[in-house]
C-alpha cells in the first residue's frame, strides 16, 4: 500500500506543478496581450491625433506647409523617418499627396514602442472655391408652386411639392418631363396623365436641393470719397481702395485692364451709361441703392465682365429701351427686381434672401439664370421667350410667356463661391 501511496502523491505533486506552470503561462500571455493591445491602441491614437492636427492646420492656414504643390507628395519628417511626440510617448510619420488640386490624401503612421498603426484620410481641396450652376438642368424648378397658366416651358420642370401644386391651363404646355415630390406616393412613374405635358410625369424619391452661391464679403477698409469727380474715363487707380458715397455715370468708360476690379459705393447711378474696356472684370459692390434706368450698361461685352453685388433693400428697376449685360446678386430679404418695358437684358439675377420678388414684364430679351430659391419669379405680360433656367420658391406665368431651357447660361456667370462644403472637408477616412 505504501508504494501506491507514493505514486498517488507524486502524481498529485506533478499535476500541481503542471497547473502552476500553465497558470503562470496563461497569466503571462494575458499580460502580453494586454500590453500588445495597449501598444496598438496607443499607436492608433498617435496616428489619428496626428491626422487631426494636420487637418486643423490646413483649415486654419491658407498657405499651410502641409499642402504639397500640384501632383506632388510631401513627407514629414522624411519618407522613412519618425518625428517624436513626447506628449503621446511615441512617434509619427506623415505622407501627403496632392491629386490634381482637387483631392489631398494623408497617410498618418503612429508608432508606440515596436507597434505601428496607419490611417489614411482623403480631403477635398478648396471644395467651396466655386459654385457650379450647371447643377441646374431643368427649365423651371420651384420649391412650393408652379402656376404656368397659359405659358409654356420648353424643357423639363421640377417641383418639390405634390402634383396638385402645378397649375396649368389647357393652352399651357411643358414639352419635357415633369417631376414632383409626394412623400405619400411611391417613387417612380405615376398613372397621372396630362395632355399639356409632353414627357413623363414622375414622383421623385426625394426633394431636389441646390447648393447656393455665397454673397461676397464687402471691403471694410476702403478710404471713403464723396463723389467720383465727374470723370468720363476711369482707370484702376481711380477706383481701387476707395469707397464712394455716390458714383454717377455720364457715358463713363472704365478701363479695367486685365484686373478683377472692385468699385465700392454706397449709392450707384448707372443711368448715364457705362462701358467697360479691357480683358478684366468689374464688380460693383453697392451698399444702399442702384439706379439702372434706360441706359446702355456693358452693352459691348459679355455678362461675365460685369457683376453687381447689392446689399440694399430698395427695388432695382431696369426699364425703357436700354441694354444691360450683367449679373445682379442681391442678398437682403424682401428685395424686388423688375425688368420692364422693352429693354435688352442678358445676364443673371441671383437673389438668396427670403420673400424676394423677380418680375419680368413687357418684352425683355431675358436670358440666362434667375435663381431665387426663397422668392417668387413672375413672367408677365408679353414677356416673350426667356432663355436659360429659373429656380424659385414660386413661379408664375401671366399671359403666354415661354421659358426655353438653354444650358449655355452657365458659361457667362462670373465665378462664385459655393456654400455646399468647406475647403479640406473629409472625403474618406480609413
């Protein structure tokens, strides 16, 4: 019996030793996994934090040292080197590539002890640098109502409301497709028929949303002048860095050279006529009021050579037998802009304030873009054919005017900043 007791005791001792060793081994492996997990997390934190630091620097500094030149790659501190980050108890490496001036890729590598983690971010470069008017591909778009009456739309029309918010008489017509939005109806083709609509009638799956252009900041440090001195010929040196109380024209010629010239005034009267000479552009920054009555204004050039930015709230009227080739951009609420009589108007009207009113009466040769997403656009009387595109909250046609979609309107709109996104917005983060 003693021999068997010794064997049993020996087996128990061996089992205890084996269990103790296994326990220590498991504990060590668990500790190693904990250390590895901590190292991985810390390397991850370093890579992510370095990436966010670079993005913040890019957004806060127009000429950031982290932005490579076009189609080039920047390494920091070097292609294979690491920069110490004492606060994070680790190191990091950055690789940034500028793809065609539109996309910046950032590869951020964090290192903690012997563990490395890498993240890659895509950033849009200067995505708000320009507004894209070619996004408007229909003749008429309205947010709440289209009252076409006996008018005609040559092209497509869209409405961000149910079908019943379209009012069209028997003599009215839409040659293209008509799309509306009704959340209570399944998207797609409908069983609605209307002999006045030549194309399909479709319920959209979602409302159409347009990016809006941004009204520019006015200069704040221009030296004020009372009048423009009655000169009939002006050069950039007569205009730059000045703010006029009143600027009046008298067959005035402004030689802009090859500059993007700003003329800043509290009140502007162009009734005396204005001619622009040179390859550059002229932007009128108007604080309070502008008069355009029966004048020849930029009649010799394209609308892209003259832009009027209007902060005031008084009505803008262009009437008589004059010619105006320009963009008019108004930002205030309740602004009214009227083109009436028999003038020639080639250009664009952009009014982004609330409750604005854009009126085309008489027989103006209106062309290009009218963009008033929070206002009412009315074609009245015998307004003839309007060529271009119209975006409004409400669109009204009185009489029998025609809107003809013409995609070429985008070619004569001066560059405008868009509101859809900011420079260095994130395209992806892996």
